[in-house]
C-alpha cells in the first residue's frame, strides 16, 4: 500500500486495502492521533504497541512484548518452534483482550519472516485467527524492509543513508533519502538462521561475507550514515553505552562510530555476561543473540563503509503509521508537533508558547535552523511541568526534555533543551545526576541554553496574556544593547520582579539595557541605559 491508500500485493501475496482497514489521516490538517494499535508477530518477539498523541510524532500509550522465539530452530525443521507457538498464541490472546479493553480506533496485526517462511506459518495464522479474532497479515521481505525504513523517516526528518533492520530470522536493508524509501532487500542473516550455519566460526564468517557481498551488489549507493533497527542492535547499543560510560541512556538517535562499535565488540569478549545483563537491563534471551548479530555487523561496516551509525527506536510499527500519512502531514516537524501536543495537554495557557517564541525572536535573528527548532520547542514546553512541586520543577523540566519520547532530536539537542527549560524556572542548579550530561555540550552551547532559559523566564512572566501585548524586544549585539519597548497601557507590568529578570537576561547576554515607553505614551520609565543586574 502506498501513501494514497492504493492496493498493493505484498501482503500474503494478495491485494489488500490498507493496514488499518482504512485511512488514518483522511484529513491532512489533522494534528492528533486517536488510539491505534499494532501487533507485530516477529521471529523472536511478539509485541503490542498502541499509539496516541501527536499525529506526526505518536507517543506510546501501551507497549508490551513477549520473547517467544517463533523462529528458533526453524532452519533445521522448517517449522515454527513448538514452544514459541504456544507462547505466541498466549500473548496474542492477551493482546486481543487488551485491545478490546482499550477501545482502539483501529488495530492491525502483521507477521514477518518466521510465519512467512515456515511450513506451518499459514496453519498458525489460521489458529491465531480462530482463537483471537485477529486478522494476521503476513508481509514479504521487501515490504518489511520498506516499512522499517519508513519508521526511521517518521522519527528522523531528512534522514539519508542505509537502514539495517535485524530480526530473529532475517535482516533487511533499505536506502532512504528525500523523505522516501529507495532500493531495499531482505536476507537470511537473522541470528536464528546463523545458529544453524555449519563449519564453525570460519564457516559462519564465509557465509555472512558471501551474503553481504551479494547485498552490496544490489545496494550500490554511497551510504554515509547507517541506521540500525531491531532488538539485537538495541542490545548492542546498550553495551556500547556501558563500555563508554555514556550518560544518557535514551536509545533513539544514539550515535556510534564504526571504530566505537569495533571497540565494543572486542570489549565484549572479556565481559561477564550475567553482570552485563544486570547493568544494562537486557534480557538473557536478547543478549544471547548479540554475538551472532556482531558477526553480521562487523563485515557490514567493512563492506558498506558508513562514517556514522545511529540507533533508531522506530521501525516497522512506526513505518505503518508513516505509510498512512499524506505528504502534508509527513512534512511537519515531529519534534515541534510533539511539543505542541504536550503544551495543549499540560500547559496552564495552551498557545502561549507560540507567543513567547515570537516575543523572543529578536534575540535569535541569525540562529541556524536547527537551533531555531530547539528554541521553538523550548517555548512550547516552557510550562508543561507547572504541576510539579516548585522545589523539583526545574529538575522535572530537565527530565522532560532528556527522557521524554520526542522524535527528531539528537542527544545534544535533548540536553540543550533540558538545560534551557531548567533555567526557565531557576538559575543554575546543576546537580550530580545532571552534570555528566553537560559533557555532551560545548561551553558555547551551555551558554546559549542558559540564555534561552533566562529569556523564557522573563518573557513567560512579563504578561499572562502574552508578552507581545505588553512590549517588544530589540537586540543590538554590536552595540551590546538590549532594549524593551513598553506599550503605554501595559507599562505597569514592568514591575520589580520583571525588572530583575530582564536584568538577569541582559547579564547573561553581556549587554546593557534600555527601557522606554512607545511613542505617545506620556510619562513613563526613563529612557536610560543601565547595567544588567542579576535576578
């Protein structure tokens, strides 16, 4: 199925009309998503995800998986793992009931490599449908590759490179760029398949290299960036974080280099796996597949030669949503859309964030586009934590930015946004838990984030109705001057607290201040330049 809802024939070999039985986004102006469920029956895990929140940046209302191992041993028997079938059926019975309790607007169930390749895959589908009422759609390898790549595009606007999605029984590659998916291919390089390769380590190495060289012939682009999707890659990324002592354990957009990955591969050889499971929170079943996944990744890095490697938490399930989105919706920024949704749901004055952003724009006339996105996101989020206890509100703001499910933002951006939001409520206050994260930012980025926080601190309290109704900022960096022009009828809003916060902003900027009432105001504050004082 394409983005227009047209029929395709890649599901179980027969045409169908949409994964969700109809268009999710018939109205391209739609901004919110009603609860939509996806059940993914994979070779290793069976998972139910329910999406809610912003249409362009869906949040996870519910997310549960069971490591069933449907594809374990299938290379030898040609059939689904018997124990895996029992566990998968039990999980699907539960998921069907949960979906009914949650009153979902739509629910779809897909199955991938294990069920499409097993001799008894069709029989198991019939058993599932009889027992649960779920209609299982078995997708082919090319469709699996395309949907996984679309999942990366959902969370990564403007992503260009190669997507590598590894499951239990297969590995898919797809090229992405210009917000679309290009060439893609499926291969039998899943860990369950690799367990059955004869010839020991040498035989496995030869087999993997032969398959990857064949894939390279089919995927001939120059891929500077590699995006990793799948549970085995996530487990490897957690291990890389543990080795590096990396301070932010958010998986999505975690960046590695080929050199760092190779170091982690070597480091793993001398580690106690039981201790690593406890340290990283990785299940024994998942960790057991990592060494086999490493046997694929090492030559893949050598053959495709990416310069940067990123971990994507978004994959096939998110790709099914992206599939449904019209171009107008796809073009929206997922970070800004998520922040708008959070503001609408949690802020005291929804809509104030845009007014605050407009008011502060004179400070950021020359800001690059990526910095401007973060400034807008900060303004939208500046008040979503107001219900937190005042003593913990700054820390709560920091956690919202660094830990929330926000797509379209790298790890440096998370810390920058968190620091800005924290300073919106309180100056300084970096505690021991936050300090390691500051290492992700340069001194200049820290200064900019603090400045943004103090700018929001002034603008957010200057006028409850909106700071633009009370005055306007003028910033002259070369003159080292920050000017505030007050509206005549609103000049009394610039009281003692506002004056102190305005002075604090000026001090951060390293400029003097000038305050005047707009023309025709009569008697007002003196037009005088004064040094900025700390709040």
